[in-house]
């Protein structure tokens, strides 16, 4: 999908809302990387995952994926030749603990969500690594008991510090030094113990001046008497640092030895984070999965634009049945035509990205390799292009790129120029795009295009309903009927004299028409009949679709028997009731087409002239058949058992 489509349909806003539900930075990045797929099996798998995710959230809304925060830094630090810091090791240990919690969390969800729960079992538990980190790291630092040597060194440091403090306490309490001190306290500078001495007496105490106060009235001296103690303490601290590094290198080595397992666990947990973010968003918008197809069939039932919230008016639209792949929507401005286009385009993008959409059960969406749109004026001030010029450039690109796997959305086609020329241009463009095999949705205010759609096969008219009682649009799409501008009807409703409107109608349409105040208000009986006709038409279409669906398989197709999960090869069928003969484990058995699911079509398994007798006939029968083809042999017959 090109960038103009993503921006024009505001798909990025959808990803922003989903990202709010992700619990890790890793997950949020992955959400923004969501992109549509053209592989039907992959899309179906994504949608099934989200469906299972929603089921899990209904049972328990708290999913343990919080341990991912900070794990990105850990992965970047591995194999850099430096030890992992204690805080990073602690973060890794939290993540490993989170994986174990996820394993326990999913244990009782296996029946509810078999696909989603299976992912965590592809990760490995790392009890040794977790145990060693727990043993060595406490409170964000290497624990005293991480090694015997470290415990010994730290005890020696503690003893040495006590000796130093005791020696300094003796000095500051001594009458010999008391008058020289600014205050009787012991402090540290750069890890070395010092005493505060008045500036004028600094020569009275032998030792090294390590610092002075901001005012300069106090100097901090390390007395000569404690220098040997300090050196011993510094040596012990160096030994401590070396031992700590050795322990951290040891733990880092354990981490690197399990890097493959850790990377896989991170990948799975990030997948869970994204999956449950999509599931939470699905619950928010009351999203559903849909039936997928690649035959340009679109059927959205009470669909809502997900960015409009509760104010969205449900849209029901069906396109692609009976070879009608182009919908032309006419009607007044601000009636919802543009929202209709954006709803169809955005929901298609969402489905192909594995995101549930706000529709009713039974909805269907076709998979497209490209969605091309021209919505908005697209005016460019920098290039000094007019609205019309800018849109024509975009239309030219659409004409170049579109094919029989494209969904094309065109808003107010032909506007921005002379009405007569604009109408002619719009008609030619629609016809050219349709001839290329695209699925097409277009809005226009030209009534002539409505007539064009009526006269050309493959096109169907639609209109946005307008309520003449309230003089407001209802934003409901009506398929099969072109819209009117309603200008004359509104003027009549507001009190303009019918004779003026009759004259205006003749000037516009070159025909006589009598205007009455109530003629624009449909009767309840007419509305009722329209609804009945729609239900009858839908019932007939469903029956036709059911009858057509029986011939699903060809000889040689590899199928799955859904009831048992066994694989078989289609031998013969269907009969009038939709039954097939399928060879399963060398035996021919009869199954209804509803119990079969296509795994691999015969065209992908065998060459065009393949002899299927090799599969379906015994070696003995093939020998007899070969002999009979050469000459007649008295008493020689072939016994075949067929179920149909």
C-alpha cells in the first residue's frame, strides 16, 4: 500500500490507538510496523489469533507481558565484550519470571485459545540462569554472598573502615587537634576519609589536602597517620571491584550461552503484547473477524468508521455480487459519501493487517494488493498547482497503477472544472478503471454519471439518504438508487412557489414536471415494500451461493476431513447432494462437502497430464487394465468399488 493511501485513510491513527494498549516499547514499535498482507491464510491466522485473544481477555484481563520493559537494552548489550550491569541482569530476571507467569497464565486457556496458548510452549524455561541471577544479584547490586572471595573481601573492607573511623575519631577528640578543626566530624572525598580543618591551621596537621569548601575557609585533609590505612582500604576496594567484574562476566556468559532462547522468548512475548493490544482495541470498538475472499466481494453489515466513535452511523454495503464491481454514489454534499469511501477503504486495510473491524457477523471483505484513492483537494501551494490539476495528476497515477487486484476510491470525481467537461472526464475515467478489472467506489454530484451507471453492466448506483422532514442527511447508504441533489425539494419544503421550481426543473433537465409539497416524502407502505424486496433478494442470493458452493473440489485435491483431522485425496464427486468420494489411507470413503477443507489443490501437486490411476487403482487392477487395452482376454475383469 502506498503512503498516500495510509495517510488518506488515517490508518496511522488506528495504529496509534492500538499502541496505547501495548505494555512495552517493543510492542508499541511493532504496532506501528503493522502492514497489510495479501496472503489470505496469513490474514486469517492473524484474525483468528485476535479472536482467541479477545476470548482470553473476557476470562482474564490482566495478561503478564509487563516484563518486556527495558529488555531491549539488555539485548543490545550482549556480545559487546563488557559485562552486563546488575540492573540489567535484574531486568532480565524479571523478564524470565514474566515468561514463567505467562506459561502458568496460559495453562488453563488451552481449550479456549489453542493457537495463542501454544506459542508460549515454544519458549524454554531457563531455571539455572534465573537461579544464578537471583543468587548473585540483590537490590540492584552484586550480593556479598555471590562468591566466597567477595564475601571475604567485603568483610575486610568493613573491618578496615571501622579502624579508619576509630583512628580519626581519636584525632578529632584529641585536645591536640580540636582547636584546628572547623567541626568534629568525619567525611569522605573521592572515597577517602578526611577531617575538616580551618584554613589558617592547615599547616598544623600533616597530611594531604584533598578538597576545600566553597568559601575557602575550610580545607579537607587526609592526616598522615591514616594514610597507610587508606592505602590498605583502596587496595581492598580494587580487589572487590575485580571480583564483582568477575561475577558479572560469569553471569553475562550464562546469558550469552542462552541468547538464542532469550531472543525467542522476547519475540514471543512481544508478539503477545501486540496481539493483546489488538484484542483490547477489538473489545473497545466491538470488533469482529470477517469472511475473507479474493473475488472482489465486499459485504459490510452495519459497519462503523472506527475513528468516529459512537457518532458513526452504521453502514451496510454489498458489492461484487452478480459481477457488479463498481458503485457510484450520488447525492447532496455533507451527506456522508466521503465517509462511506473512507470506511470501506480503512476497514479493508485493517482486516488485511489482522485487526478486527466494527461490523456485524456475516460480513465479508475481499483481499486487495493495492488500495488507490483520490480524496480531498490535494492542493499544492509550493508547486502552484490548482485543485483540479493536482487531482488529475493523482488520477493519472491511479490509472497507471490499477489492475484487477485493486480497490479504487474516488471522491467527487470531475469536480473543480467546467461541469460539462468534468462530467465527460469523470465518465471516461470510471469506464477505464472498471475495464482494468478493479473494484471501484466513486462519489459524484453529476446526475449524468448516475445515468451512465444505470446503462453500463457492472455498475450499480447508490445514494446517501436525505430526510426531507428534518432537512438533514441521515448518512445511510441506499444501494440500487441514485441520489438527487435535493435542492428543488428543499426549496419547496422551505416555501418556494412550485411554479418557480417547475421552471427551474425544465431549465435543468429539459422536461416538464409538476411539484407538490408531499411528493418527496415516501410512504410507509413503499418503505415496507422496499425492505421486503431486499430480504427476498438476499434470500435468493444466499440459496444460489449455497448451491454453487457444492462444487468446491476437483479430482486429485488434497483435503482435510474436518471431523477427524485426517488427510485424503478427492477421487470423485460431487453428486447432487454434494457428496464426494475421498481416498483416505488407501480406502475410498464418502463425505459431504461441508466435512471437507481444501489443503493443497491438485494443480499444485501433479502435472497437467498426470495419470490418477497410480493413486486410486491397485497395482493388480492397473496390470489388468494395461493388458485389456492391448487385447480382449476372456474372463479377465477389473473389480472397482465406488461410493458414488
